[in-house]
C-alpha cells in the first residue's frame, strides 16, 4: 500500500471514528484529543491529516452528505415496488432511526446545522449545498411517483420536496425537545396528506 493510500485510510478512519462522537455531543463540545484517543491516533498527528479543526469539520460534513446521498440514490434506483412506496420508505426509515436512537453516526445535518453555521461560512455552505442535493433527490422521487401513478399529486415536484424536507427537519428538532415520537407521527400524517395518499 502506497503512502497516499495509507494517508487516505487513516484520514477516513479518523472521520469514521469522530462521526458518532460529534453526532452525539456536537462539534464544539468535542476536543481533538477525544477524537484522536478514540481513533487510537497519536495526538500530534491530527494536523498531518487536517489543516485545522474547521477543515476537519468540513471533511466530516462532506463525508456525511456523500454517504447520505448514496443511500437515497440506492433507494431511488431500487425496482421493488412503486416510486411512491419507496418514497414513503425513506420517511419511515427517517422516523424509525430517530425513534430508535440510532442516528448519532449519520444525522449530522440536524445535529450540527444551527451550531456550525455560526462558526464557519465554509461549513454552512456545505450544509446548504448538501440540503439542496437532498431536496433534488426527493424531487426525483416525487416526479417518478407522479409518472408511475403512485403519488397522486399535481404540485411541482421541487417545491413539494423542499416543503417535505423542511417539515421533517422541523419534526426532528421538535422531537429532540419533547423526547417522544409525536412530532414524527404528525409529520408522517402531513406527508401522506401533502402527497395525496390515504391516511
């Protein structure tokens, strides 16, 4: 294995180790020493892989969106069931993961959104661009469902996708306040109504 491959693998290992820690505690609350100890990386070597903690945060968010968008693409590309069924599976998976408390390692957009936007313009832009990419894919789901007849809604796909994403981001934040599932159940009911589906 060449030096570039080793560098990439160690860098990825640091990011993979840090993701659940920061997903649980937040960006500012986690020190570099905690991350490096968890990753079993010498404390002095962090800046060999990242120019700064901000650059590390940028890489963490970029990795998060790359992984998250790939998961949406995989669901989009499935051929089992209708587009509408797969779209509702997406929301059900969102709800169930949060209710089960298994999202610390992959829900950085919700966890870090408000925090890092005031800390770093570059991180804010990564979040903005990532959210745009998510909405674009959700719009593709809606358009596919309109085409195959599984989503009986006539509204333009892109604004509807944006409204749904905003609805679920809000529900996720509210569920953090209340520590119960009602916000997700309400979001699911509203989603079905907005998509013209039966309750």
